[in-house]
């Protein structure tokens, strides 16, 4: 009889890095757009909201998305 290894925690180890990377990409994109169109801080604020939404969405999907597949 083989003993099953519990590796569920491994899928969450990169979650913090994913959140930080998502936010940094959106912030950089917002700063770039603000510089290009000279509209400080309009695109930066929009990018922060979009980055936050994206990070929350991907985190929710990573945490709860796998439960739906198991059913």
C-alpha cells in the first residue's frame, strides 16, 4: 500500500509572487501610459484598480477554482 503525499500546499507557494508580479506589470503599464499621454495620474490609478482586480481574481481562481474540477 502506497502512502499518498499531500502536495496541495505546493500550488500556493508562488501565489505571493504572482500577486506582486501582476500588480507591478499593471503599475508599470499605467505609468507608461501616463507618460505617453501626459495624463498623470489617471492611467496609474486605473492600472492600480485593474491590477488589484486581476490579482484578486487570479488568487480566487487559484484557491477555489480547483474545487470545482474535483466535483
